[in-house]
């Protein structure tokens, strides 16, 4: 297949991102693996090249709008509920100095990601299987990360309880949400506060050359999270703070 990056490159220029040839090849191979594995396991409903570029790759990279430092910091990043690798893998391709942990509760998705990491030759990527509620209590992972990212996993109150415990004091939890989530954010205010976070920035925008709207919430960790959180697996979803 011949891959056309013209539009992708144009869209990325809005984020001041320029791809090298080897990064383009990594995106091509990631797309091939995604569609190949998607034929026998449920990874994504989006499979056309142009749609994957926009709705998965470009969307994942939109983080630079609110976190410009990601371009030059060797951050420890965790992607909670990464699924088929979004937003973690596109961020790692474009910013190879990041040290990335991909966490998911479904082993099959991690098997796919293991293959992606191997075939793309990505370094400093760790795959972790389990529920965020359990892993955020492990001494190796709790308050260990400069940045936690998460897309399409839970409402913002629940997600804050899954994600903020992983972030070190001074670090950031970045949540990829839809425009409709502005009310969700209002409801999540007390949860964010209880977990030691503060909503620092909120950015609603349209992805370049598309009708897709995205809202990014930047939550800064200002205090250690109380040992009470996260509660037992399943509780943050059933009884959001
Ligand atoms: N982030 C990806 C994306 O945007 O395409 C995947 C989104 S998918 C809808 C949600 C993913 O979160 C699934 O792969 C699921 O297994 C994972 N997940 C849900 N709850 C989780 C939890 N408590 N701990 C770890 N992973 C979880």
C-alpha cells in the first residue's frame, strides 16, 4: 500500500510537528499492525488510513497544545487504559525520549502492543497488565510519573481516581475528553481536589481540517494523594468521588 502523508503533515504543522522519514515509516507500520490485528481482535472501529491519521494519530498528538514541554523533556509517562496504544504510541513515535508505560487490564491488547513496540523498534517502553486501581497502590508505580495521559476510559471523576495516584507531586494528569465534558469537569472538581490535583488548564479546539472537537484537561498534582485512594477495583467506576 502507498501511504499518503500530505494531509497528516499539513495538520501536524498546526502543532509545529515535523516528521522524519523513519517516523513516517513507524506510523505506516503501526497502521498496518493495527488493521491486521483488528481483523481477529477488537482494537478499533476506525480503520481507514485517513481516519486513523486524524482520529487516532493526530488526536493523540494534540497534547502539545497544552503541554509544549513534552517536546524536549525525558518525562516518565504512563498511559492508563491505553487499548490499542492511544495516545501513548503516537506520542512515543514523535517524542522518542519519553519513557513510556502502557497500562491496560486486557492482556490481548498488550500482546498487540508488544508486537508494535518490537516491530517499530521503540525503546524505553514498558507494558503493564492490570487494573489501574490495583497498580496505583504498588510502590514502584505510585507517584512515579511526570505525566499520566488517558483517553476514552471513564468519566473525569472516576478517571481522576485511576490516574492522579500515579502522578508525582508537581506532575500532570492530561485527560482527553469531548467538548461535552465541560459539565463532567464541574462534577469532577471535588474528586480532583480530594486526590491532590488542581485543574490548571482546559482547552477546547477542533482538530485541524476536521469536524472533530476535543477538550483537553490539564490537572496539576499539587499534593500527595491520600493512602485511601484509589479505592478497590471497580469502586471508582460505581461510586465516583
Ligand atoms: N485509550 C484508548 C483509546 O483512546 O483508543 C483505549 C480506549 S478503550 C475504550 C478503554 C481501555 O481502557 C480498554 O482497553 C480497557 O481494557 C481499559 N481499561 C478500562 N478500565 C481500566 C482499569 N480500571 N484499569 C486498566 N485499564 C482499564
